[in-house]
């Protein structure tokens, strides 16, 4: 029953947060301006809090927010020319490499995060998994792991990073194949689909951001800094390692592993410069920092 209620609440929240303002040509008569924000799915909950707080200060500015994987957001901006004033990415370097300088002038650091092993009470071996044996549990043939698609979502690429770093950290050369080479791995394009599988007990575990596990009241196992991608002092260690995955066009992408950095930017095509300036200034404010900390992020 708890899982059903949590899934229902989660479903309703994401319906609200993913609204892209279908009637964009109409604006509520109480608003004088509208900001369109595309953002990483993992930022949905804090953005709702930020949106509410911002509109308390600027009630005449309406915010329309749409969530999907950060890489998909960028494709929507570039390929589909989706209306967007501000983009919030789970990976700052995506902004730097794909949007700057043609679509945006620069990017801004927002926060960090860390990767954890998340599960619920019905997950196989939920009573046995620990910080010391999590990789052995995930290697079991009857355990189903789910995560987001690395080609559309940075979180999916970071799952591969965690496993890759774990090979050296635990001195388990076959770990990648043991965990990711099984037939029952489930990969979904969006984080919401991954969490749904977990809530419906169609998957046992996922590797996901700590903030998301906290926000959705999941059980989770914390990982050592050497593999959880949260410690900037270990950046040199992370960067010694690489991951590979197939992109949507069939080509193989090779990426250096780096610490988690969320970032945001304003788009050059925005026609709401004054409202954008107010929002960007608000994103650097104390209330936003407080919201990020309360929702499980690292500043």
C-alpha cells in the first residue's frame, strides 16, 4: 500500500512538473511575462520549490517548466527549436560543449550530487545489502537493475561510471560484465520510468542521485567517495577512467569520468531578458541554496 501511495503521489507531482504550457500563446491576465524552463528530470522537486519561492517575489512572472533527460533537453533546443529561456542541466559540461557559444554565452555552476544504490523494502536481498556487499548483490542473476539511458540522460552515464570506478576500487576485473552483462537489465529513457519500475516492483535496484532517493523516500546505500562522483578533491582519480556507450545515432561515445556538476544557462533566443535576469539572480540567492540543501544536494 505504501508503494502504491508513493507511486500515485510521484505520478501526480511529475504530471504537474512536466507541463510544457500547451497553450503558450495564452497568458493568464494576472501575468505580464512567462519564462520557459527546460530542466533535468532529477531537478523536478527542487525546481517546484524554487518556482513557488520565486513567484512569491515576482508574482507577475509565470514559469512553465518541462522535464526530461538533460541530453534530450539539448536536442529539443537544437533540433526541435523548443522555446526555452533557461536550461538547467544535470551535467554542466553538456552546456559548455553543446550550447556555448552558438545557443548560450556561458554556463553557471549550480550544485553537486552523489550516486547511491536505491531500492525498496520489496527488492530482492533488501535485508542483506550493505555498503560492503552491494556490488555482489547487484551481480546476482535474479536481481534486476534498472537505470536511465546514457545516451539521453547523464544519470545513466554516471551509472556506468560508478561500475567502472568500482572495478579498480574493489579490484574486481569482471564486475562490469557481472552487473551489466545480465539479460534482465532494464534501461529506460527517463528517470521517472526508472522510479516507476522500482515502485511497481518490476525492478529491484537502481543507481541514482542521492537527492532523488531522498525526495522519493527510497532506501539507499551510500557509496565511498572514490566511486560516488561527489568529491571534487578526487577529480584526478575519476578522470583516469573512461566509459563507453552507444549513442542514439549508433556511434560509440567515449567519455572521461568527472565529478557531478549541475549547471544552468540562459538561451540567446530568449525574448524575456529582464525576467531571465531576475530568475538567474534568484538562482544564486540564499533561499535557493537552502532549498537545494533541503532536497539532498551538495553545494
